[in-house]
C-alpha cells in the first residue's frame, strides 16, 4: 500500500485547508484510514479516522466540530477538511491505513500545515 498526503500549506488563523490522502495498492478487506499530526517537539497525536465504508468516523476532541474526514470513493482518496484553523493546528499531518481503529500498518509521508496568528 502506498499513501500520499497532500494539501498542506500556510494559512491564517480562521482559515481553511483540505488535505487529501491518496491510496494505491492492496489494502485489507475492511480497513480504516486515519489522519495524524505531529507538531515540532511534540508527540504524534490522532486527528481523525474513518472506516472503509464511511459508516463511522472518529475525531480528536481538539478538532471536533472544525475538521471533517470523508471519502472520495471514485478517487480512492480520503479528505480532511479543516476549518476555523488555529495556530495550535500547526503540524506535519500524516495519513495511515490499517485493519481497525488504533492499528495502522501503512504510513505515508506527511504534509506540513502552518497556521499563522
């Protein structure tokens, strides 16, 4: 499985960005796709995740109500719509795939999101 995250950039506080995670290759019969982030000098943290059929999704408390994860099935892409961004959202964002929530076996390179105040 190969993953590629894109869509990062520089945005002012209050702005929006949409990240994309493009997946190719074989995956599990059922799986989840997760978004994670790691700020400079901090531990990696979960951001959001979605099941392969889009039926369920999870969000970190810190992004609940501001971020939305979704599937573009036609393109085999998972999007992370990020609204009302705050400087604390500044981090490198990664996507990953695994058989279930909490277990991710394939990771892609990150994309940097910088939110200026």
